């Protein structure tokens, strides 16, 4: 077998703070959106100046910036796209597109950008992938419904220069490749334009027409009844299988998630991939125990492996979010034996905290001897983003996190 190439770690960036977290914790590339034409409207996203600054930041660190332009545009939006694409031409390393018309416009108005075809197009076979390569795509983001052996077949029957990207972690959509009308039907919010209300996550009851006053639950746990809810995807324990299938880029979902989530998940996959390749891709490699634990320190639904191993029936669950940890603070400095941190969630004198440091295993830190920014003793940190001083034996990289079990 040819020597495997280390896959790219591709992280989400919903705003500049999340972009900084992704880069600090080891992403090779980030994907982000402008204020329009992207499939996520909930995050703050980036205005024109912020996109330019994001581009400069990524290139200064040798990282790549991919901009989503992956809505399914109507006629009036098509008319407005050329000017937007021209704006992105010297900013983005690649544009992520889901529509063939947008792809052709991008080739004309953003000729310096590579073209990545979004999972929204639903690529499930090698013939479509080859056609997209012939049309000018440098990468296809494969449909989430593919099994690993199908991905391996696509890899074997497509030009080696064509990159294959696949989601390996994060929320899964119950609709085929994300093309869903449920939100539009129930709320008037168009999921295919990035405004999904996520009705698949809602609780539902069954109504029998002759007994409209007697709603019945279908299946219930302690949190409610869910009909369409999907497991979150987590493939960190299956890095070797993903690499053997020929996936070029490991995509982490989460542009609407907090910066702490981006940091934690990026760090976990960065270290897992590096560990596997440091072993020489040893068939006997196993995921270090501390990395197996890391995906559980961010907010998540119950984890599964999606369609990768051919059993999509395990992909539907009945529960909501699991939050075992929360971000307590972000490290902003070190002075005279004290970590200087900015509070993110309340913690108190005596609490046991844990570090999230780029490239390092977590350390335990006891919040003893807390001070406010003026050096006065305090017993709690009730105010959002307040500055706190915590005694600690060493400085930590700026942007590291302190987290607390909840």
C-alpha cells in the first residue's frame, strides 16, 4: 500500500473568536462564512473586513481559509453573487459550493480560489466525483450517508489529485445530505438558506384524529420524546480506518458551537491524528486514553459512528444534549505566579478545575487563593468575562481554557 498522507484537520469558525481557537488548537484549515450565501445563519459569521483579517491570520500561520457559499440560491440571489465572489477571490483559499451554477460563477469571478463541492450536492459515487473534477473542482465533500468501503471505492476510482473531505465529528442532520424542508414547513425558516430551526430536535406527541384531546407520547426518556433526533458523530477512535479509506480532510462540524467546543474537538483530533502518524501508522495503534475522553468534555448528544460502518439504524436517539463540563475561563496572561483569566462561567474558591492546553494532556488546578483584577481576595466569579487571578506554578499559552465538571 502506498504511504498514507496525513489528513487535514478542518475546523469550524463561526466568528473571529472561534477562528482563533481553531488555529491555536491545531487546525490545518478552517471553514467560515460571510454575512450571506452560507448555510449557517445562527453564528455571527464574518463581515468583509473580518474575512480579510481572517485570511491574513491564516496565511501568516501557514493555514488555509475556506469560505462557504453553499446555499441553494434563487434567481435574485444569483444576480447578487458575482460581486460577492469577486470580493472573496483574493481572500479565500477555496470556496465551498453546493450548486453547479454557483460553481460556474465562482470560476469566472473568483478564479484564484479552489473549488470544494459541498456535501449538500450529495456525492455518493465515483462517477459524480470524477465529473466534478473534470468541471474544475479540487475537492468533494462526500455525502454523510456513505459507508467507509464506499469511500474507499471512490478514492480508488478518482484522480489522486482530487481531494476527498468527510465529516468525522459533530451534529448529524436527519435529512439526506442536509437537504431538509421540515424547518420551512413548520416555521417558515429555510434550512437550505442556513436558517434551520432544527425541528428534528424538538419533542413530539402522536395525535389520533378522533381523539385530538388525547396526545400520546411515542417514546420517552427523562428529557422528553424525540422522533427525529440523531446521534452526534464521533470517529476519533477510528482514525486508522478513516485514513485507510483515503479521506484527505477530516471535517469537524460546529460553526454554531462555542469557541470552547471548537478548541476541545480540534485539539482532540489534532493530537489523535499526530499520535497515529507518529506511530508510523502502526496497525496496532490505539487511541491514547486521555484523547478518548476529550470529546466528552464538550457539549454533545450521545455519540455514534453515523453511516460509516453500514449500520445507520444506530444513528437515531431519544435524548438531548449531554453537558458534563463547561468552560470556566480563558487564559489571558501570567503574572507573579498567577494565571490571569477571563471568566466564561461562574466558578468558586475551592473548585477543582482542569486545563485545556494546545497539544498537552489536561492538568488539574484547584481554584484556591482567587483574586480579582486588583489583587483583592474573592470567593466566587459571578460576572461574565471578569478578570480573575489564580495561583499556578507555570504560565499557560494564551487562549488556553480552564474547565469545570458540572
